[in-house]
C-alpha cells in the first residue's frame, strides 16, 4: 500500500459546515465510457467549485476503487503543475490490482495564496489508465476511509491547521465489450456526511510551513 504522508485526525461536531449544494465537487470523468475488449481507457479525477467557497487544494490522499475482473490498472499519473511542480511536492502512488484499488497522495509546500494563483476554480489532480480485460461493467468510486482514501485539504486556519474540504463525490462507470453501464449515475454523499469535520494534525501544517527548506520529492 502507498505511504501515507498525510495524517488526519477526525473531530466531532458539525459547526461551520458548508451546505451540500455549495460544496466543491470531486468527480471521476468521463462519467460513462464504453470500450472494446482489450482497449485502453483513461479516467480523470477533477476538482471543481473551489472559488465558490474561497478554497484551494493543498494536499490529497485518494483511492479509486474499480472492478479488477473487468479492468486492469496500467498507469497512475499525478499532475503536479497546480501544486507547484515536482520540486515543491511530496508525492506517491501505488495500486493493488487483486483488490481493485489504486491511489495516490500528494502534499504541496506552497503557500495558500501561491496555490490559489495556480489552481483557480478547479483542475485535474490525477489520471488512471486501464485496460479492458473482460466483458462486463466496472463502477468507479472513491474509497470510503475519510482520512486515507477520500481526503483533500484546503487552506490553513489561524492555528496553522489545514481543514479538510467538504466535497461532493461523483463516481463513474466503464463498460467493456458486451457490458452496459446503468443509465443513472447517483453522486456519492459529501465528505462531512461520512466523517463530520476533520482537521489535519500538526504534521501536515508543519510540513507545509517548512516549505522553504523542503526537499525535492523522491
């Protein structure tokens, strides 16, 4: 499994939560695709709606779940430009084909204002490339763990803690060969519906605030 460089601690309470309608969205795109047996297919993890809540994406730890009987993971691509490039991030990725679980994590050392200047309202975080290996359907969803499988953090608060973004999660579907995707796609609940509100511990805040002396990612 991948090395989790982002440690989060859940706290109780629902104070200060944004409504589901105002929440930014983390989507798996395209929402539906159909490919022939043996063909390759790409899906992107895209965040949008950051400007609506005055937020950024400063770090993430995300897992994508798929049907390993239908799809075989081939490449995981993490896009670094909106996080400051290779020399300004810690980044890692891995996959477990047998479990149908692939993911990656990233932490940026840039300041909140620097990240906002690079990111704007939204951008693509990751791309997963698969091969269709059998007739059938694979639903694509994010992992359920709010700390290590569906975590995106935003701005630092007055205490230097990075708040976890309350996101609306939208899955996708890939049909291979004779498979057929459902006609209706139902978005997953926002992150606070799963784990209330969480704040990253001092480890991430310290790491980001030491960005000026940060080592290059390896």
